[in-house]
């Protein structure tokens, strides 16, 4: 499958797999990015000046809703949604009380499906 001349939304695109996807898809597509780290976003915009970036932390549903509204104003449709955003907390068995474990689960399991539903349905 070739992705050419598509409107693609990538979440979590400032590092790791998301960044590699940006590198691969950037020259031939219009990319929309949702990310949370402003320093990494700034670097991404220097290296890929034509991408459209929105700042939101997927742990915060109201931030996500605001970004979706902005995205809806920028484009009427998307061709591809790549949900890559995640939070990783790696506790050690001896040193941790594991209170952050639910946070690790919330971001990749709840927020991306929510974003997909909101974006697909064009409702907030």
C-alpha cells in the first residue's frame, strides 16, 4: 500500500516510531501531528516545516477536545489516523508503589480510541 497525497494524522510523532513515520511519510503527504513535548515539537517543525502541529497531552481529554476542534477547522477530512501516542512508566518492583501504572494504561488505551471516534465523527 502506497501512502501518497494523503492527509495523515499521527499522534506521538516526536520520537520513536512516530518520528520514523513522519520521516517516511513527510515528503509525499500532508501531515497533522498531535504531540505534548514542546521542545520536541519545535525540533520537529525545524526538520519538517510543512507539517501542522497541535500540542496536547493525551492524558487530558479537554486538551484533546480543543485540538480536535482546531483540527476540524484546518481540514474537513483525514485519510489516515495513526494512533501512536503513549505514556510509559517503568516501575521497579522494589522501589515502586505502582501508583503510576493506571496512568501508563490510560493514555494508549483510552485516549487514542477516543480521539479516533471524535475525529472520525467530526464531533466533540
